């Protein structure tokens, strides 16, 4: 994909600025964060006539079908999605894990900070006008939405799925009605379209990754041993019994959990 320019440590991979969509120093810019998941797409879709910008922070470890989904969403939205990617770590969670020598733990996941939060903050610095963010939290995620609002008081926020009482099932139903094929990770049984081998996954998740993406499983298991810390509390991946865990374990969608606070 063609690179347009680099803003600070963040690379803007592709973007279309609609002339007059916002004015520096005045007005209020409404920006939807797209995560390449169904919920963030539907949130943006519901407010498509009010939104000025839709932004996606790409991480190299996402399933390549995310690009197909993004293009389909752009078509349904009638708008381009701005794509940002971290430059320092090449947008890659393996580089962050190995460079920081930290996988995940009480202090959080370094990939969250380096590849999402820092990228968002650098992007925000170019604006002086007030920003309203649009998020894809659904009716079952009110508490998470409240925590995000409390942690990002400098912005105003919209939660169109919560405003309409929409559940995850409603979101997937709407994607289907619109004729948009959801990202393949959902069809494989994963609860979201996070990175393949997300460090926030539980036992059931990691057993599925071992089955579907054995190379990713082996790499993460090696990284855990080299660093001396596991993704899953108390269990190293190379000791995880194949039958353990369930796929309905709670695992937040990356963009929402990682971008805020
Ligand atoms: S999806 Fe998981 S692995 Fe990827 S950036 Fe977010 S927390 Fe890190």
C-alpha cells in the first residue's frame, strides 16, 4: 500500500481528507475508531452521515482478511478509512515483545501501549479542535464504555451501539443484512478480529491458535521462555494442556481496549 507521509513516529499509510470536513480552531471533529471488527464498523455505519473521519491503526499481526473487510466497509460507508501504523516497531507485536522483553502482565501489554495508544496520541497531537470519538462498545459493554469515558475526559464520546441497545448478535446480523462478509477470524470461532496470537488471550484461545496457527503458537511459546514470563497467568504455552479453556472466555476487542486510557 502506498505511503503518503509520516507524522512523528506514526506512518499514515493511506488517507483521504475530505476538504472542509473539519476546520482547525473551530467546530467539533467526530472520529470513529475502526478496529477491523464488526462492532466498530457498525458503530461508524450508524453515524456515517455525522462522522468526519474513520481511523484504523494497523498491526502487522492481524489476519490478512482484515484488509478485504476494511475495503468492504469503506464501500458500505461511502468513506475512506485512514490507516495509521507505528514506525518504531514496524507495527509488529513480535518486535515489541522481543524489544521490550515483556509479554503481558499486571502492567498491561506493551503492544497495547506501543502499537495502539502511542500511535493514537501522536495522531491526536495534530489537532487543536475538540474531538468526539465514536466507539463500538455494545449493549453488553456499558461498564467498559464508562471506564473509557472516565479515562479520556479530554474528549467527548459516542457509543451508538449502546445508544440503540444493540448486542453483538445484532451487530453481526446487520453486517449480514448489508451483505458484508465478516472477517474470517469470526468464522473460525474467535470472539474478535484481534492480532493472531493476541497476548490477552486465555487458555481456550491459545489452544485454538495452536490448532489454527501453529507457527504463531510456537513463536509465542519461545518468546515466553526467552523472557521468562507467560501470556496466561501462571501457565507457559508449552505447558498448556490441549483440552484446557473455552472459546467463550472474555477477551476484549483490541481497538477498544487498547486505544483508550
Ligand atoms: S490485539 Fe492483542 S496482541 Fe494485538 S495489539 Fe492488541 S493486545 Fe496486543
